C-alpha cells in the first residue's frame, strides 16, 4: 500500500479509524495517507476530523477518516457523539462507512475492550490494529488474539524497527 495525497474522491469506500484517546490513531492515519490531508470541522463542535486517501496497489483507493478518541459509543461528549453518528452510517452527507480500523493500545488492552465490543456489534467490517506493543516477529507471533479473546491469529502488518533506549547522558 502506498500513501497518496491526491484530492478526496467521494466515490472511494470510506473507512473510519477509531479507538480510545492516545492509541496511535493519527500516527497510523499519517503512515497510511501521507502528510497531505483535508481537515473539516463538524458544525458546532471544536473537534476536527482528518480525511486522507490511501492508494491501493491495484490502482483503487480508500478514503480514511481519522476520528476523535472515544471510550464508548454510549458517551455523551461531543467527540464520542461524532464517532457514534459515523458508526450509525450517517457519515459525510450520508456516505456510509464501508469499514472500520479499530486501533487499540497493547499495553492497556482491557481499557479498549468496551469500544471494541461495541464497534464489532455494529456489524460493519472491521480490522483490529494493535499498537504500542513489544515488537513481534513472524516466526513468533504475539498472543494479542488470545488476550482479546479473538479466535483468529494476529500478525503484524507493519511496524517500526525496534530500537533499544539510548544509553547516552
């Protein structure tokens, strides 16, 4: 997958990037879409959403929405209402979400369970992205799937090279 920064194509499938606050949603979004992105304000709310294009190797593309952090789809904050409305298929002038990337923090998995369960209950296609964990290797896959009670194997899609902390003072 190559990042793309062309203008937004509303005919492309719309994928929401959601998760608890500070799980790395925007980092993932920027890695997939590149530095160029369209930003729009929801009316009456001071929260921004970022939208960008991901070009797929077959020539097609996806539109990604980087959504505000949320702990629940039942929340009452403006941020959580934005996420809830999008998951109820009222996105971008009625353009429905085609799927969801749920970003969770590997260090604090239990904190993410509520939102993951609620998103999966919507029935929308979803992929779970586990972030902030120790490095995994294809020969020794991480056991995130067992931790999350998922009956499918979890494998890293991409990761930053692991670097030992600097010992310089």
